[in-house]
């Protein structure tokens, strides 16, 4: 209040002073015009005084006008300042907490968005891969008379089985499923194969080493550790021979496999269609990754080999397959990291593939190993010197 009073007194004093200056200047001009006209400087001074007084009066008038406006707008301004002040205080708090919330709620929101984006990307990818694989399987069914799928019940094979079932090829027999029992498989594998036949309502074609019904039969002839001391002989006897015999028996003219590029360098350049001799291969999952395989298994709730839950990324023979830490499963070639443990190839390198290419001189060894009983069988095998069938699908 005191400040307002002083400001009002000052404004009125200025008003009075301006009025006095203007009045004196006007009186000088009226009562002594000659002196004023003959003295330009005096005239200019009077004019300046008048102008100054007018400016002061004008300023005072403007002050009065502004004061009136301020009085009129005062209630609104007080309300606005109060709201702004409260918002300012709250805003400061909310600003700080807002930054914190931004770190939390904003971060959570961003996190949810990222999760949704990744989930959609995976879903879109799986949709594309599924369509691609089905197209490859349809091609095999529609193009060839006797497509055969050698199934080892590993994760990728279970995906192919499910896709074949979706297409109706299992129940109709349009694609035959071949299963090679090496006689060294896990007991769980044999049980799971029978369960899989029941689940999908089909009957696989089982093959094993010719002339031997069990592991003990084989070892009684070749020795207990022959599979370690002579890996080539073991592959020929327990894998290659029954595998080729199965393809011949089923009159296969194309072979469906679950091989993928991420299995390792030996398969790094696989394509879906592979013109191999003597029959082509349809690598239906060539462009999938192991992560894709498991994403699909989980999404479609496909039954998988029980040993996966015990740490086995891939399942082969019980004698040389070991568990692998889960974090290594999805590295490049990680799926097969636990396979062929302690085994070496003929020339001392680490064994990484399951099969052998049988050509020329090796055919004779295959004939000797399988004990061809007659000349006709021997001739049949010799006629296949140009045959190159790899069983690295297992």
C-alpha cells in the first residue's frame, strides 16, 4: 500500500509540474509576442517547454490508462498467476518425478514397444519361413514320385514332420518317412519314434545294420570299441548301408532333409534344392536358424525329443553325444557342438559330419563290411560306383 501511495503522489506531482511549464510558456508567448518572435532561441525554448509538458501529460494519461487496465484485469491476472504458480511448483516436482518416471514409465513403455516389435518381427519371419518350407515340400511331393524323408527326430526334423502332417503327406503316404536305427541310439530315441508314429498316425520305415539285430551282435563280430577305432567302418556298417538300402527299398527319387546353413561351414552354402547324385535333395529348412526352429516348435507346440530338456541340442548316438550348455546352443554350429565327441576321421581330423560319401574303392569295403552273401548283391553294389549318397542328414 505505501508503495502504491508514493507512486500515486509522484504521478500527480509530475502532472502539476507539466501543467505549470505549459502555462508559463503560453503566457510568455501571449503577452510578449515580439520578444518571442525576435528571439528565436526563446521561441524555441517555449516551444520545447510546451512539447515537454505535452509529453509529460501524455505519459501521465498513458499511465492512467494502463493503471485502469491493470485494475480491470487484476482478478484474472491473480487467478492466472496462482494457477501458474501451483503448476510451477507441482510442475517442478512433476518435472523431476517426470524425468524419473520417464526413466521408468517411459523406459518401460519403450521396452514394451521394443518387445512388441521383436515379437512381431519373429512372427513375420516364422510365417515366411513356414511358407517357404511348405512350398519346398509341395515341390517334392508334386514333382517326384517317391519323395523320402530320413528322420532322426532332432528338433528340425520334428518341424518337418509337423509341416508334412499339416500338408497331409504323412497320413496319405505321399512322403515316406525312413528311420535308421544305428543300434547305438539312445533308448529314449526309440521310444520317442514310436510315440511320434502314434501322434501323427503314420508308420515309419525302419532300417538297421544288415545281418545284425543288436549292438551286442555287432560288437561280438567287430569288437566293443570298433566304432571308435574305425569310425569309417562303423559309419559304413551302421549308417551308410542301411541308409542306402532304405532309399533303394523305398525307390526314393528325391530326399527331404533338415540340413541348414547354420549347422557349420560344411553346410554354409546349402540351398533349398540341391542337385545331388544320384537323387536330388530338398533341404526344406536350409535358410532357418536353430533359433527359428525352436521359435516355431514353441509357437506351434510341437512335441520334441525328451533329451533336449536334459541339455542335448542335437541327438545322435548315445556313445558320442553329450549335453551342451544352453547358452551355446544358438551359436553358429552350436546345435552340433555335442555330437561326435572324441571321434576322429580317417586322417585324424575332428569328426563333424555323420555320413560318408561312398564312391569307387569304398564300395568294395562296404560290400565286405556288410557281408554280401551272393554275387548278385555284389554286382548291384559295384554298379553303384557312381552313386554318391551322403547321410549327413542325421
